[in-house]
C-alpha cells in the first residue's frame, strides 16, 4: 500500500520555507509514495500549487487552526510542531522534520501519548551516509551567508579596501567566533566581500578549516573541546572565563563580529560579555546566530537590533531569528532534498518501513508506539514529571 506524505504549510510567524519542492516531490512520487501538498505551502519560497501538481502531487486544504490536516501516513514539517498540532494527528502517524526536543519537550510528550512516531532530522547521526540528509548543515550554510549580509546592511562602511585618487578606504576587519558550517560560510562570504577575516573555535580541526576558506585562525592557546559528531562541547566556567579574556583584544580590534557557537541540547555558550562590548569601537556591528538559544553575546535578543553605548558612540548588536527564512528559495531547495534523501531509502515499493536497527532511524526517532525511544529526551521528560 502506498505511503501518503503530507507537506504541511508552516504557520510560525515569518517562516517562508517549505519542506518539499517540485524536484523533491518528483523523487518521492518516483519512489512510489503519494504526496499531498497543502495549498499555498510553497508560496513563501515562490513555488505555486500548479508546479507541485505538474510533478504528481495532489493539492489539499491546509491544516485548520487546531492543526487538523488531511489524513496522511507521514507529515513533513519545517519548524517544530506545537503540542496542539501533534495532538491533531492520528495514532500511528509519522512526523519528519526539525523537532528541537530540548526546547519543545511538551510536543514529544504529546507524540508519545498519541502513539505518533516523531522523527527529528536535527538529531541525525553525523555519519558519512547521512551527509545528504543533514538539515543542520544545509540550513547553517544559508545562515552563515545571511549573517554577513545582515552585518553589511548595518555597517556604515564598505567591506573591501579601495585605493582611489580621493584616498584609501581601509578594509573591514571581521571576527567569526565558531567555525562550524555556518561560521565557515560566514568566513568565506566576508572574505569574498573584501573583509580581513579572522576566526576562533574550540575544536581541534577548526584551525585548518578556517584557513581552508581564507580566514586567519586565532590560536588562544587553550585546550581543544571536541564532542562526538564533530560538535564542540561546553567549557567549564574557569576555562570559559579565560576564553573571554583572551578574545577581548580581538573584539576590540574588529569592526564586525559574527558569533555562531552552539552546543546541542544546551544553552549557547557565552563568548562575548557586556564588558567586552564596552571595549569595542563605535560603529562596530555584532550579529549573534545563537540568540534564539540563549545567545553567544550578552544582551542579544532574537529578532532585535539594538544600540549599545560605548566610549565615543554606540555599537550595534543584532540577535538573529530564523534567518534561513530570509532566503527561502535556496533554504527550501536544500531542506527539501534533505527530507527526500532521508525518506526515499525507507520506502519499499512506496511503503514506509522503519528499521530501528538502522542508526539513521534509531538516531532520529524520538517516539514510537507510545514510548519515548531517545534516552536523553526520555530522561528529560522523566525529570520534568517528578
């Protein structure tokens, strides 16, 4: 029996991405699935209902205010589902998308109680065969680029050095803190714009990665802090304070600071304190990609741009919020193929088969058959119920 996939319309304010494009729908249909697309789901990414119909999808009414959607076996979503949306799903349904379970444990609990299988692509294991499915990497690529253009919009100067008959314009000095996918893309983009770019990261491999995209690595002479899967791990309090002290002069010498550091399942590490901000030059711009998860920069607020007074003037601190949606066409194109690349191997003659012996299934699964199957989230929910 053919598995029916529902491409939901996103309802979060400002969200313009979509979890499937005509190209990805074509792959799902070729794999034997039936694809339903909520009317208008792709509008934010400049995709029409007619384009989806042309590749074999069926257009249906979007979910109502309570989250009720047409009957389907698998529900694709971009943003984490709210508890009300999960409770509107039938028992046995499967959800596939970003779940952010540490921030949205209530939705996981509802999925457990409803008998919904929740697959979280943001928990995808970092293994080689998962690279084409990695939503965090694809969306970080978009975010890293957007960080630089946000900074450029707020900066009162040009990025490149220019030598003219009227005088010489000095290049912008850009500092990137955190050299994961987003940070490396930010380095490369700022370099292409003509900035002089330096960067720091606590992971052992970061120095070579920074240099590979044209940045200068700042070695703080601290021990590296690598966690499993290529992530950074949280620093102890004393070491974090030492890191801040060593970074302070580099901030003071920078025109633009872009922060991208994150630790999965925990609040973002504090890299820049109010005292460090006070030492920066007037006119400097800082953009915090981690503002939604606590912020790398003290005082940054997701979705807000604020002026911070310093000696001689002010600097600008911008807290990023869902900035991938600022570039919905490219973000959706990458995201949609991540979803299709994950699901199509699980479709046997068009029927979804979940093999929990497969680490890609087991690693992404949060709930299944009335139980929380991810140990960390199960512990989190158990602790919350005490």
